[in-house]
């Protein structure tokens, strides 16, 4: 389904209304008029056209506030679909969702190791095409594919300089051609931050730091209501803040990075080592399967396993040390703990606060609130959908 482009301005306005209703759930014509600074008749005309085209539905009247109740309009969730993909260093989750971020097909999780794997891109393409084919949804009903992934990413040009080499060309363009569906890519932590700002605990906040706790430790920075990317798009590499000069060797080639000291991948490896040395724990060895061990370790910690709690407390303290640096530089009102590790967010809070008390100037840290995401592990998938809809008006304009 496509928005009918009866004129450049008309097509743009209608696409922007669809985009706004995706983020705001429901709005009146008066509200849309105020938001876009357009006359109510022009908004009403565009909304009526969108209703005929199947993109918008009447939601009913708003609650009474003393005057005439306005008629509310909402997006038609089944008008289009989005293929959201959340990747980490070890696997990819693929989920087809509607315009209300509800799943319309079963999620598929596939093992795709990114590091030193020249077959990773071909494997990803195969799984994307198979998933679309098996979903039964025609490609022309899928408005786009959004993919969150680790690495140094130029989101504008669609290039990942770390993983999934597309022979020097734009990875976004490569995937678009390979799947037949317009594809967008962005750093996983940036998308987690977008999800939290649009639909999560940081909804509508203009200044917020979002920590993506996963196999790495990422940072998405919302500044002035937008993702802050820095000079060449690589801002937010919290994982590689150096905590020591003689720590563990990181995948980046440096020693003592936060990621090499406190990521879930490292915590899982420490759990394996402890089990081999005879530590008493409810955990069992997973023979080097860090993904299974990481998830099991978090579950065990939430059930009171002392060894798991010890490992996460140590990681939390080191994360807090890195956050002290972040607070000194950015002075944020809020820091959100999100991603896979949000399920142990309450456990991490105490050691993080302990580190902040030790390393942070009180006047700065006392003004920063630590929040635990309610989206958690789903944040990256939701962020991938947000990435597609953020570009929706550009797609219509380009038709």
C-alpha cells in the first residue's frame, strides 16, 4: 500500500501525518494543524484522503474537557508492516510488526557471529528473504526493513565500518537490492535510545543518556531531542572508555576498556571460569556458549544466586565508574539502563550508585536519576521500527 501522491506538498503532508500518528497514537485535526502549522481545512483534507487510502481510521471522540469533544484519528495498524531486525555480536532477531509495534509473525532468532565471519552478510540476507517469504505478507506491504547492529556505523550512508562488509558499497543499498525492500541500518545503541525516547521510560525527553547493556556496553545519546552522533557519526562509544592501563585486551586492540571488563559477554566468561574452579552456584557450565550462560546468569542472579550476584555487582561497579565520566561530561538529568541487561537493572543499581559516590562530584551526580527500562530486550527491535518510520516521509517524497 502506498500513499497517493497527488502533489509533492500533498504527499509530504500525508506522509508526515502518518508518521506523527505512529508516534502519537491518536490526534485530532486541530492538534495536527497546530503541530504542522497548517490550516485545519488542509489537514482535514489530507486526513480524509488517508482514511480513503486505508492509512488512517477514526478513533472516536476525545474525553470531555468542558467544550466540544474533538474527533480523534489514529493510524491503521494493518496499513503497512515493518521488518525489524535486532543484531548483536552473536545473533539476530527478526520480527515483522504492524504500525502499532505489535508482532504479526513469530520472531525468528538466528545465530550469526559477526566477528571474523565473512559469511555473515550472506547468511543475514538468506534469513531475511526466507522470513519475508514465510510470513505470507507481500513485499509491497512492507514499508521498510530497519536493522540495528553493533559497530562503527554511518547511518546516513548506510555503512558499517566494523562488520558485514558489502564490498565497499553502502550496506543499506546492498540489503535493499538483495531483499527488494528499502533497508535502513543504524548502531544498535542509537536505536535503543530512540525506542526509549519514543515509546519507553524516556518518552518525549529532550536530554537523556541510554545505556545499552548487552554483550557489549553501548550508549545512545539524545541531545536536544535528537540522536547525537558526533563529528563523523561515531559518538557514544562508552564500551571503549579505558578503566585501566593493564586490564584485559579488548576486541578493539586496546587494554582496560569497559567492554573488556564489564560486558555481559565477559561476565559470562567469568562465570564459566568460576564454575571450572569449583565455585558453588546454581549455574551449570554451558561449554563456552556465552549467550546461554549470560541469560542463565541473569536469571540466577534474580533468584538470589550469590555467585551470579557477585559477578554482576563487580560489573555494575565498573559500569558506574564509566558513568561517572559520562556524568562529568554531559551532566544528564536521566540515565536509562536498557537492552538485554535491563532484566538485572535493579541488581546493578546499587554497585553503580556506589561507584558514582566514589568517583563523581556530588553536585553533578545528585542531579542525575538512574532509570530502568520497561522495554528492555525489546528496545532494539522497537528502535529498528522507529528507524523505518523516521524515514517514512523521505520514502514518499522520493516516489
